[in-house]
C-alpha cells in the first residue's frame, strides 16, 4: 500500500503563518486547514469471496478489495493518480454526486468527459470536495463496477445541521454480487439468444461487501448511519429490528428529520439516518437488507435475496435470525424536505420529455431507448467535441452524433424533464453534475404525464432534491434543475445492465460558457494511448463538423411490421422446433451482412472493454 501524502494547501498555510484568524476561517471552512491528499491507486485484479461461495476475479485497488472508503471534510482536495494494472481492460473512475463545477473533465464518464484509461496508462483526477454528505466512486466503464471497482465517499460537514446531534458515525454499503464477470454477463444480456432482455440476476446481497457483519454498538448512543447502494442492479429494502430510523440526508442533501421503519434504496442512492440505541444491552438485533425481487425475471437456484448484519450490544449473546416481514413497505422519499428550504423552481424555461422503451434491434438483441433512440458512445468524448468544434457550432446537438440523445441547454435556464416509463419495471435515473427537484412522481401504471396547471399547483413548495430517483413501472416523474453548471453531463438509468443496453442521454449545458476549459494533458494522453481522437464531432470529423460519416451506430431497426413480440415468438418457436442450428440459418436471413453478433453490438461497449 502506498501511504497517502498529506499537505496543507498553500493558501491556507500562508494564512496560518500570517495568523489572520478571520481570513483563515473564510479560506478554510474546516477549522483552519483544508487538506490536500495525494493518493496513488493501482487498479488491478485480485480474488475475493464476499458471499462465501468461491473466489472470483474482482477489481481491487493496490492489491486490496474491498477498495478504500474515501473520507474528507468540506473543502479538502484529493489528487488521485490512477494507474491501470488490469492488463486486459480499460477503466475509469466517476465520483458520483459531485457537481464538478468548473471541472467537467474530472467527471470520469467514458465517452463523455474522457477516454477510457487503457491498460498500462495513468490518469490523474483532481477533486475538491465542495459538497458535504454521502457519495461513492465507481468505474464508469461498461459494467466494470459490478466486478468490485466501487466504494463509499463521505464528506464531513463541520457546519452541518446535525453536527452535535449524534455521537458516532457508521458507514454501510449495500450491494448485489454476481459470480460471473460483467463482460460475460453483458454478452449474455445483449444477445440474440436473450430476445426479451432478461437481466442477469445477482447471486447474493452484501452489506459492507460481506455477509453476517457484526456492527458493535454502545447503549444510549445516537449514531449517524450512512447507507450507500453501490450495487449494479438490485434495489434493496433495508430495516433494523427493534429500532427506528430518522432520515436526515438523501444523496448529499440534508433533510428535515423524517421517521422511517424501512428504506428502499436503489443502486446509486444514499440515505443517512439517525438511530438511537437502547439502554438495555441484553440482546442483539438484526439489520436486514432484501433485494427487490420484483426486478428479477427468475430467481436462480440457491440464491438468497436477503443479507443480514447485526447491531451487537453484547458479543457474548446470540445473533438472532431475522423475523420474516409480511409486507415490504418502505418509506416514501418524495415527502422529504431539504433543510436549506430551496423553493420549487416555479418558472420553467425549457420543458421536454423522455420516454423509456425496451425493444429489439435487427441483431435480435434487446436494447433500451429514450424517445426511440438507443445510446451509442461517440468516437470523440462529447466534452472534447464541445471544446473543439467551437462556440456556436457547439450549441448544435448534431455535432454530438445521431445516437447520443443529446439535448443542449441554455446557461441558467430552469430545465424541466418529464420522464415517462413505457416499461413495466422500476428504473433509477441519475443526472451527473446536479441534483434536481423531484416535483412529481406517479404511482405504478400512472401512464404518460399530462402537464396541467391544477396538478402543478399541487407540487410541493420545497421539493425533495437528490441525484438519483426511481420511476415506477409504467409511471412517470417530473424533475427540475437550473442549468447553472456548464458542462456535458450524462442522464442515465443506474441499473448498469440498462445503461449497457443504451438507456443514456447526453445533456450539453451552456457549451459557449465552457470554451475556456483546459483539459489536462494526462487526460488527452489516455486517448492517444488508446488510439482515440480528441477533437471533432462524434465521428471525429473536424473539417466539416456537421458530417457524421463513420460515426458509431447501433444495429439497425427491425423491418416495418416486424414487432418485438413476433420476434420473440419466432425465436422461441424456432429454437423449439429446430434446436439451435436453425437459429443460425434464420439469423443469417435477417441480415446477410451480419456475421458476428459480437461485432454488431460492439459500439455499445467498445470504449469500455477491450
Ligand atoms: C452468512 O450466514 C449464512 C447463514 O448462516 C450463510 O449461509 C452464509 O454463507 C454466510 N455468509 C458468509 C459470507 O459467510
Ligand atoms: C482479465 O483478467 C482476469 C484476471 O486474470 C480474468 O479473470 C478475466 O477473464 C480476463 N478478462 C478477459 C475479458 O479476458
Ligand atoms: C464497513 O466498511 C468500511 C469500509 O471498508 C469500514 O471502514 C467499516 O469499518 C466497515 N464497517 C463495519 C461496521 O465493519
Ligand atoms: C427475505 O426476507 C423477506 C422479508 O422478511 C422474506 O419474506 C423472505 O422469505 C426472506 N428470504 C429468505 C430466503 O429468507
Ligand atoms: C456552479 O458555480 C457557479 C458560479 O459559482 C454557481 O453560480 C452555480 O450555481 C454552480 N452550480 C452548481 C450546480 O453548483
Ligand atoms: C461551424 O462548422 C462549419 C462546418 O464545419 C464551419 O464551416 C464553420 O466555420 C463553423 N463555425 C464556427 C464558428 O466555427
Ligand atoms: Cu433501468
């Protein structure tokens, strides 16, 4: 392990030497000295077995897994040198929930703000933790974080509203665990042999990257417990036996306290709760996390969707098996109220809608769509396109490509995004670079959202804000935010499988205000090492930025009148009748040009896994 180096920020040190106390406090909000930490992370393969089944190849840092939790205080800076030791895969790190205001190129989104870091290359992230709360970091390269490259980040807030209202802090990640590598699972998912798009189902659930965890607690003590779902697919219901919780934070936003018995936490969401322990230490209590099986098409044999941990008051006493719960009914985050009281943006400058569908393309595999468009990574990261095509042309969505679902926003406009879910599953949507007000969310089967003044008059006065929110099956939500963070930001489903299937949109915010950004040399070097262009439109064309010839594309559409249902029926009857061989023949009939299905859906993942 390479020890972290810690140095005082020079501006703070001179303030210190000058002993100008007032200046010191204003420069360094965290009691004087904001710290700069330099870390070296070597990302490489290790073996791990968190669910007790068997050792599997897992992605660790500096030879260890679980990877380290990052802890900072508001104002601290972290310089993170990442070296890719994987040998056979590219990588990246995204710092989930941080706005990266003025540092868009540090957002870690491959194909958007950087090229994937190829094996053998290094890349430096330089981040000032300006927002307090619970966050996480993870690879943003095709499914890779589900192979283990994900960990919690905590940013302490000495000026926070709950400072002094709790005695101790506990950080608990929850996640799902697979026995196979993500690259292989993606290949099985996006495949002619899986025309319904059934997602791979995890083999196990984990709390803090393990099972049966003992959490030692003291009596009569108030804990701030920070939960972060670092999983890739399963949302989880989580509850304590014999204790109740008061929610005080969601996704980095402090909220007024709200009592909860059970939480529902989707991948990428965070909750902090206050929990006061009992006076009596005669028994220990279970903490149960149960994966939402409603998302699973099948439950694999031997899978236990639940994982248990215990609040341990007395290590000599037994750890009781959890009691079954009749109904999984979780706290509704919609009613939370941010402590800062930020009122609803009631004047909207730009409203638009995205409709979610899942459907098949010509290669027979199942994809995900926003407004009939499945996302394919452009050849040039979209930020680099914005910076190289220049001022006015950067405001045209065309230059970002025909398959990136690009929307361009004007600086400081209030944006309203209406999301209509045409799929019957729940999806957790995440916006980079912002949190957003959730002004409306329908129940399941709420259908298409129809704007009307009466409904709008019933929106909450101070809406809940967060950076990841789920939509109900066949339902809708309406979110609002101000486009006050010039940059290129992804909006995507945080179910990693759906992201790989293309459920991604690109928001280009105030591109004219971005033009002064200087992308660090180590970032451009990663592209060069990978043989990727760093300038031009989505196709890498710099001469005529409106010419997209050669851009990455998804497989073609199914022929007119050829419905997905018919396709699926045909698939299964073909398999049943002719056992496999026929599939190949029939597959050839669909598109004689397609010889290799791997190559056909390659554009979706080519940046990430080579
Ligand atoms: C946790 O306990 C359960 C029940 O005893 C057991 O099946 C499982 O293997 C344990 N997990 C680990 C990682 O030891
Ligand atoms: C990459 O290397 C790991 C560790 O050796 C191995 O388990 C995995 O199968 C390899 N992946 C590919 C795509 O070759
Ligand atoms: C949970 O994991 C974090 C990070 O690995 C570790 O610091 C912490 O001690 C763990 N919590 C418990 C209760 O074991
Ligand atoms: C998981 O927990 C739920 C809720 O208590 C229960 O209904 C279910 O039977 C549990 N599953 C297992 C495998 O124990
Ligand atoms: C980004 O910084 C600008 C200038 O300080 C500020 O006006 C804006 O609100 C910030 N945006 C976000 C999302 O933090
Ligand atoms: C916009 O792109 C067109 C086509 O490539 C080019 O002719 C024009 O000069 C560009 N405009 C600016 C302001 O760069
Ligand atoms: Cu989804």
